[in-house]
């Protein structure tokens, strides 16, 4: 008994057929999901918005907040910006 392998062209045909069936199945699943009536839509009634919104700004008067200050020192700017031009003829 000898072991026989499928020729490459035959194997490729089976893989192409499998890919086609997989694509058809994916299209069917997508169509089914979009065509059925979903229950995850928002309800018809929405909650009423709040009548009054109040923002408490007393945190800005707290001594702990006032002593925070600037977290980092300022970065000094260099005197010259960029690199020396390599195309300028040197004397």
C-alpha cells in the first residue's frame, strides 16, 4: 500500500471551495443578524433631564488646593534653535 497525496491543483480547488462556502456562510449570518428584530434598541421613553444642575466651586478655595502650585519648573529655552547648516562654506 502506498500513501497517495492530493495533487496541488486539486488541493487548491478544495481550499477555494471551502473559502467560498465560508464566505457564503458569513454573508448568511450577517444577513440574519441585521434582518431580525433586535431587542437592544433604546426604549421609547427616555428619562427626564434633571431640573437644576449645581456645581460646587468651593474646592478652589480649599487651602490644600491653593498650595498645590506649579508641578514642574519651567523649561529654559536654548539660545540657538536647530543645527548648524552643513552647506554653508566654512572660512
